[in-house]
C-alpha cells in the first residue's frame, strides 16, 4: 500500500465511531447492509456500484451507523479496485471495534459484462 493510500485509510478510519456493546459476553451477530455503496474504478475512472454487507460478532464495542454511512461516503470519489475496497473496509472496522469475528462482503453491480463478489473475514485466533 502506498503512503497516499495509508493516509486515505487513516483519514477514513477516523470517521468511524463506536459505542459500548449492551450485551458483553453474549455472542450474537450484527448484520449491516448498504445497497448504495459507490467508488471509482482506478483503471477507467467510471463509477462502481455495489452492496456492502458486514456481519460481525461484537466484543466490547459496536459500530455506530451514522458514522459507518459517512465512512462509506468517503469512498465515493476514491479510485480503488473492488478487492482493495472490501479488504480496506475489513481492516478499518476491525481496527476500530475489535470484534470477535467479522465478515465483509462486497457484491458489485454488473460492469463490462461481469458482476463481482468479494468476501473477506477476520476472527480472533
């Protein structure tokens, strides 16, 4: 990852907010779906549209949704490949809320005859 990408990720990550898990010690899933995710293809400059699905088991902290929405908006004008989008989101969310486990799935709309689904996961060892 380049220095510019590192700076973008750090700045984007700072948007995210969390709150205390109301049921610490109970394992349960939280699933957030955003069907209006957009970014820009770094190769063509064309917009990419997709759905981002986060499924996580919180530990002590939960993700605050308004800040998550603003975080997603920060990708709107950023040139980034699908694979980097989904991996960046996972890295940033794990850094901020330290879940027991998390899966991030990006389902990107058809462009050039292809749709793409990228899934990445994290779990504590």
